[in-house]
């Protein structure tokens, strides 16, 4: 019986490329969680049946068990010793089940994950899902490749190896450290500061062992700028006219900071009036061609020259890689391996309309051996693998691809050589000079013209010549502070200090931007916000180690030892976590020092916002604070109530109307968009849902456990099962939603375009348009148990006979009403649809029975 081989790639597009090459494009494809390509071909010398499929990145992510997810009951310090578990990263994709099913009956597993530590970690996730590790009779292989070209795929198939468990464990170590350290600090900071200051525009005040030192670099530059004191200086510039050239001479002293002394030298030069040539020197110099392109250098060039942020750059590079246009874009190496096929890579470019002639010249004549770079032992430098055009790639991807091609061709080009002429002068006892440059061999700058030297011609001078000075300028200037840190400079600092990896640098920079710690300004310079500055200054006051790169560099060093098999994974994790646990304990005790900085920067809640609605406890007006996270603040009770984080709230429609449970004034929330929902809510019920059995809360994330509440996630009136409140789902609910288990509720302020919307999904039903009033009644339809509605039609457009305007009926069973309703979002809305109002959503057992918890909070993105 022919062996069955399961091959697993990291992305569906790579799986397709592998299958196409190995099958000669003769394969069948079945759909599943990801596509499965099947064919017969040779495997290790015998005929075999192949199944090639893929994951979509990490199968699992680390998180805390449910017992540690509740912010209100879990002390953040307990997280350092808390157990962790692995959950499916994307449960709806069912990747684990998919791999398990496809592995049945297979005798060999070949892992085609990306060839870096993260890829190695995913290898063992795949092994766990397939169950291959449980049987010695089934073999596991690791394919190592740097591009998805036919040549590299076939080469990888002929040199299958074993997966590296040490590298996989190093990723486990980093994930556990980052999760526990990051979430502990983040929960404490967020709980302490959120709701305390009105203009603190942040829902989560996060800490990250990589993210925070990255922010620290930006704030350090900001502090250099603010502490900078400008000084005046003066520079002396004599001019001479010689053989048709006007030359501005540079002073050997460069500049002086004393005006009187500078003026004295100027007068001395004017009195002399003659420049004497004292020396003429000439020498040949060269500018070295670049070494191979690695990820960090690609990110720096993309930011400084192309204007692409690191996150966008990596997205474009990943797309170019998966489409087969470039080699693997995550590499630390700048040295080409001795076996690198330069001719093959050049051959792939000869038909390119932009670079073809340049590549052909190398193939026809010869090319230079690239400079020796750094071999990190991972992947070769980033190179083009296939010809492309701007039309086929699109503007942004083409710019990145174009640079990668130019860089590669530049590494094979000669060095740039030029002649440098320096003429030295003397006048009034002072020394001056001028320098000329002329390229003799353009070399790599002909394909990378932005690196070309600035050419300047000089006339021929003879030593001893005396030339009359035409004028003498004394230029005044001020020393200037450095500019905000550019992304390119930040990437260099992160690389120098070991913050992040080639795979994560872009993520950390993107995070400090998204968390509102820095803002990207013109020239992709990073200006820290008041929040970012206050955080870093707070860490510096309490424990500067928390924001310095030294600790992270140490952690990365230890993780590298794990990857090399030179350190025990569990011992490294235990040691690092104990260090951070002690720092966390000290940080908690000293938090007042950071709070003092926040007090100086941000306004207290009592000074923020505008009066909106009455508190049900003290009957005084609460303030509405619109900055994220949006909330209400009662200054008398000193209580904060979060409200939906999208949309707008107002009290006009429901002014003076109160919740029967707690006496809080109701608010009207209107979600954005022409078809957004409008609904009433009680601020107290929204934060402390009073009924058990309501398992889906408004604003909850679409994935994960919907009962875990976070700020802005709670129970509006359209989920409330109160039997007498006129705003609850019992009173305003009309019928069951045809799309889900929710209830279609009357939108109270949708006139004149009256409508029903589902309180759980996006199903929308348009009611008769132009009616003066539409309201629910207490009557039920005898056929389907839906609520009878009352419609008061417009006199001019009423469909009723004899000009009547008032009509009652069921929108499902009443022929007139049913003919006037229209399903806007949803599959069907028939008269014989689902029966009942869908209101069996649980009865109350008293307020406070549902505890507020945080949404799923994995530290992978911090």
C-alpha cells in the first residue's frame, strides 16, 4: 500500500505553491478549514499519495485560565505564578480539527512552516494537532526553504531534516514571559488610572517588556529636545574668484561661540585680503557597495526613503514572498551563503523591463563577489526571485520590490570610486579649505543613484599661488536640538539593544502608535504623546529598569540560549518571572510617584465633561466624558459608569424617564452609520447587568467568551427582560429574529423611516415609511404570538380605505402590514417564519449577579 504523506505549510498560498511544484500542477483540491491539495508522486524513492494543506499562522495562543480572567477578583501579582494554557488562536477556523482529520491514515508528516523560531514553534503545534508525536511508526520531517520557487521547494524536498524543539521552546518561553509580565502590569495600570482623569484618552494603559523600552527611546529623544538650550555661533566664510569659479572656503575652526572674537578674525582676513595656496592633495577613494539586505535594513529604508511604516512594509513583503516574487523577508543575515545561485537570480530578472538590461550585463560579462556580511544562520538576505511589473503588483508593493531588486543588483556591482581633491589656504594666520569630488567609477550608484556622491569640480591650483579675496561673510546661527526620533533611527536603536526580533520590531512600533503613546509626524518621525511621556517618566521615577532596554536584552540573550539548547526553558522562565514579580511588587507600592506625574498632565474627572443625566443614587447630574473610554462620572458618589464606546449618547428623548430598577435616567445611544441602531440604556444596568441568563452582551467581542465583560460592554434596554419597564425587550420586542436567536425590537427614534432591528445581530426590517407614529401594544397575535403593533399612517399617504389612518396588526400575519415591511439585512422574512418573540432570555435573580470581567486579553500584541 502506498504511503500517505501530509504536508502542512504556514499559509494557504504557500501550500498551493508547494503542491503545484511537486504535482506538476496535476492535483485535485478540496475545501476545508484551509484547502487540501491531493496528488500522487514519488516520496523518498517510492510512490506516495500526498495531501498538502496549511495553517493560518499560529494554531494556538497562550492565555490564562478562566479563573484568572476576572480583573475584579484576580490580584495582578498572582499572574506571575498563574498557570497558562494554549487556546486555538482562531476557534472559528477549526484548524486543529482540520489537521487532526487530514492526518488520519497518513504515515509521514512534512512540515513546511516558515524557517524561523516562530515557524519552529508552529511545527510542534501542528504535531500536537495531528497526533504524530504519539506514534513511533509515523515519521516527521522538516522542510527548510527560503523562497517558494520551484528550485527551492525541490531542494527542500531533497534535504528533509527534523524540527528543532529547542527553538520551539524558546518561543514558548518568550510567550509566557510576555503574557504574564505584560498583563500583570497592564491590568494594574489600567485599573488604577482609567476613570481617574477626564482627558486621559486611552482604554488600556499597557505595558510590554519590548513595547515599553521602544517607547522609552522616543521619550528620551523628546526629553533631549525639551532640555536643549540653543547657543549662538558664528562661522567665517571667505570667497575667492579663480578661473571663472566662485569658491566659498570652509574655516578650519568651523565655528566660534564668541561674537567679538569671530569679528576680530573677520577683520584680520579683510586686512590681509589675500588667500595663499599652501597645499593641494589628491587621492582616490571608494564608497563600498552594500552587503545583502536583511529585515532591519529593509524596514529602515522603507520608512526613511519610501515613507512606509514598519507594519505596512512587512505586510507588503509577506505578500511579495507568498506570491513568489522575493525570498523570505524575515532574516538577520547580510551574508550570502557560498552555495547561493547568483546566476539563477539574475536570470529571473533579465526579462524585467526596468532591471533586465542591468542583470543581462552581469550575465554576459561578470559580476562582483558580494561583500562579506553577517551570517546569522537563519535565511539568506532578501532577494528578488521572479520578475514583476508595477501593473502586476500595485504601487506600494512595486516600490518595495523595486528597492529589493536595486539592492540585490547593487551588491553585485563594483564599488563607487571617485577622486577627492583638497585645496588648503592661509590668510591672516587662519586656515581654510575647499574640497572637490569627481566620480571615476559609478559602480553600484548607477543602480542606486540616491547613494551617489555629490560631485563638485575645482579649478587647478598651484602651491604658493596668491588669490585676492572677493568678500568675507560672518554667518550667524544657533545650535538646534535634535529632531524627534525617526522610525529608521528607532529601528536602529532596537536592533542595537536587542529589543524585539526581525519578526517583531514592526509590531512593537505599531503598538506604541495604536496605543496613543506616540504620533507619527511628517517624515515618519515619532512624537510621544502626554500619555507616553508620563508613563516613561513614571517608570524612571519608580524603577528605570522597567523602561530601559537592558533587561529585555538580557531576556533575549537567555531565550537565544534556550534556542541553542544551552539553557533550560523552564529555568529561564522561572528566573525572569521572579525578577519581574519583585519589580511589580515595588512598582505597586510606589505608584503614587507615577500618579503625581499624571495629576500634573491630566485633568481630574470633576473638571472634565458636560452635564448629561441624573444619578439614581444621589439624584444629581452626572458628567459625560467623551474621550476614550467614554463614560459618565458622578462627582457626588465618585462613581464611573462606562457606556458604549461607539456612537453618541444624549438624554433629550428620555429626559426624566428613569429605570424602574435603580432610578437612573435613561440615555439614548445612536450607533454610527445610516442604518445604525438607536436604543435606550440605563447607565447602571449597562455596567452591572441585573439579570442572570443573558449570555450575549452588547459590545462584546465576536470571538471568545461573550460573558466576559469589559468597559463599554453591558446590557442596554433591548436586552433587558424586565416585565413592566416600557423600554425593555418585553415591551418593545415585536417578534423573533429570522436570522438568529435574538428579538426584533422597535427602534424608538427611527421616524419617519420606522424600523425594527435585532438586539443580537445586524438584521434590519423597514416598517411603513412616513407614518406619524408606530408603537407596540400589549396584545399578542393569536397565530404566531408576535406583538401587535399600532400604526398611525399619514393622512396623505395612508393605504387604508376612506382616509382612515389608525391600524393594528401583526407584521407577520396581517396582510396589509406584511406587504409594507421590507427585510434590509437578512435572508428571509416570511409570514410563515419563526414563531414566538424569542424572549425566553432568563428571569432576574437580583442585581449584581453578573460580574464584570475583562475581554480576552492575550499579550501577544503588546
